[in-house]
C-alpha cells in the first residue's frame, strides 16, 4: 500500500510540473529516424530530430514557474524554412508567432 501512495504522489507532482507548459500542439507528421537531447539544464531542453542523417527539426523548451515557451525550428535541405514560437505568460495570456524564411534565391515581391 505505501507504494501506491508514492505512485499517486508522483503522478500528482508530475501533473503540477506540466501545468506551466505552453499547450502548443504541433501538427508535425514527419517521421524522424533519430532524436537527440542536446541540453537539459535549468528549465531549458533542446532536442534535435534527424531524418536519415540530416537535421530536420530542433525544439527548444523552457518551463518556469511563471513563464514557459516552446520554439520549434524546421529545416529542409540544410536551410531554415519555418519557425514557431509559443509562450504562456500567465493563465490567461498565450502568445504564438510563426516565421517563414525564403530561399536566398527567391524573389520577394
């Protein structure tokens, strides 16, 4: 029975820790062949996703007590294509920004 109480306590604390996340739901359907955690210190976590041997996505998350954010970088053909930044600054304030990058050879009209 004491083990059950520890499990319940763990699940309760885990729920409390994930509450600060941004809530951003990524619609990425690409299947990656490998992922690697690059940093995971002081509330910052950086993960690199590979498809075959090429970097295809980088995620950077910060989870704090009053502020949290997620930044996702999408890479195609070794070029930054799209960036998503989402943050939750208070229970009722949510911010999301998308940036798109053109190839240096593309003409912007």
